[in-house]
C-alpha cells in the first residue's frame, strides 16, 4: 500500500542489478595495520571482481573522538593511498571519502528516528571505547556512530559488508534498522549481510595475543603498521609474546601467541595452518618468528613503496576520490530520494 503510493524508484533487488559490496576503515591513525589488511582489505580486493564495489574512508566517523583537523586531512590521504596500495582498483570500485557524499549524514538522521536508545546503548564498541576515556569524555557522536555506519551501508543498498569480527554487531544493527524501516514505510532497503572470513576475522596484538590488534592502542609494539619499515616489522614479529611450551601447534585457547603467528603466516602465504604445523613440527618458536618476521618485513616494505609513490601524486589521489564520490552520489541520491519520499517529506518543487 505504502509502496503503491510512492513515486520513488523500486526496491533495487528487483531491478536485476549486480550485487553490491561496501566497506570503510577509519583514518584514525597514521597508518592502517596488518589486522585491517587481513581482516578487511584483502576481502575488499577479492570481492571487487564479482560485485559492484563501494569502499570509503569514514572521516565523519573519525571526528567522534578527539582529533586534530590537519592530521585528519593528512590521514585521509594516507588512507586512500594505502587502500590503493592494498589493491583497491578505482577502475572497478568507487573509492571515496565519506564527507564527499552528504547523503550518508542525511540518511543517518532519518535512521536515528527509528533507533531505540536502549538498542544503541547495547553496542559493545561504544561501551569499550567510552569505558576507556570515561563517560564524560565520550561524545554523542561516538554514541550515534553505529547509526551513521548503518546509513553508510544502506544508502548503497549494499548486499555484502566485508569487515572484521569486531564490526559484526554494527552490521546486525544495520540489518535490524533496514528491516524496521522496510516494515514501517514500505520496502526500501536491501538487508545487508556481514562478510567475515573466519581465519582472519581477528588478528591479535603481538604483545597481548588475547586482545585485538588495534590502531588506537597507545603502544604499537604489538601492532604491525603497514608503514613500518621491514626492520621494524620483523622486530615486532620476533619480539611477539609466545606461550609456554615449545610445540608449534594451532590452539587458540592454550597457545594464543603461536596461533596468532600461524594465522598471520597462513594468511600472508596462502598456506594452510596444517602445512605450517607440519613444516615447523621439529623446529622452535624462534625459527617460526625469524621466518615470519622476514616475510612480514618484505610485505610491509613493498606495501610502503607503493603507498609512498601514490602519496607523491596528490592531484591523482584527488582525481580518484572525486570520481569515486561522483559514482557514489548517483547511487546514494537515489536511495535518499526514496527514503525522503517514504518518510513523508514534501518534495521541493
Ligand atoms: P580501533 O582503533 O578502533 O581499534 P581498528 O584498528 O580496529 O581501530 P577500524 O577502522 O576499526 O580499525 O577497522 C577497519 C577494518 O579492519 C574493520 O573492518 C575492522 O573489523 C577490521 N579490523 C580492525 N582490526 C582488526 C583485527 N585486529 N583483525 C581483523 N580485522 C580487523
Ligand atoms: N566502523 C567501521 C568503519 C566503518 C564501516 C562503515 C565499515 C564505518 N562505516 C560501513 C563497514 C561499513 C570500523 O571499522 N571501525
């Protein structure tokens, strides 16, 4: 009934378009890290073959914690260069900056009206982050962060959202909001699915292999940054906290340190954990660390070379981001128009 009354475009899943993938990673550090790469970017790159892809740098999300404007601007460029270095291909994917597409913020406002306060209060990322800084230090923006994230996803009618494990709850909220809106106002949104690859869904901190490798950790001793030198990265791997005992075996419970190194090794070389266990059966922790240290060192070295070359040409980065935003806006504007219409807003004429 609602839909029949609406003159906005139909639900996209009925239009036979290609399936869409969307994701973002905050520019809140001077570099992304190995956890971001394996947990997210590798999947982004793989999915751009078969999906219509939208990848973006959530600068609006980045201002929900204390930050420095000049630093944010620089980090946004670094993020763009690193995503390109990781293999995001602007010929196949729209790569853009969130603030270049105002529809994200506009849709977030509408979704805020159908989000329960209690529902938002249950988001564990907010609870964790606000616990660290103290309730008074937390902004309202940090609280409503997941609603903006839902808007990011829904405004593109995304089918798949490749993220690490820590983002699962936010995608679940997004699904609930999409279903709620569709139910109340008529079919409007595609209900997205999280795409989480189990083997690399959570890369752990090298110094505390029970905690997530995280860019916001004040110490980067356990975080391999993608702009580390080969030497720095190799040293971080060699200094990784490992477990008591000597056996090189994957066991998350009793050997979190070794298991984390095996996960990184397997992901980096496209080998199975089993083949690594076999290869290192008679060897010591030290051998594994030295070998992996070299591999990770080589990896960050070539990643860094590619990134620096891209960062040297800001005008080209601007062009890539502008083209990405243009493509993104075509899609986002169409969704927002449908949402405004279904919401009962009078169209400007
Ligand atoms: P924070 O400082 O909030 O911890 P972060 O380092 O986790 O930041 P995000 O911007 O939150 O970085 O994450 C970008 C993407 O990388 C998300 O899809 C997230 O799930 C993924 N990701 C982040 N850390 C890891 C990790 N340690 N293992 C696997 N995936 C991760
Ligand atoms: N909250 C995410 C970043 C992010 C995102 C998104 C990821 C913002 N909007 C939309 C996927 C889809 C994080 O990684 N911290």
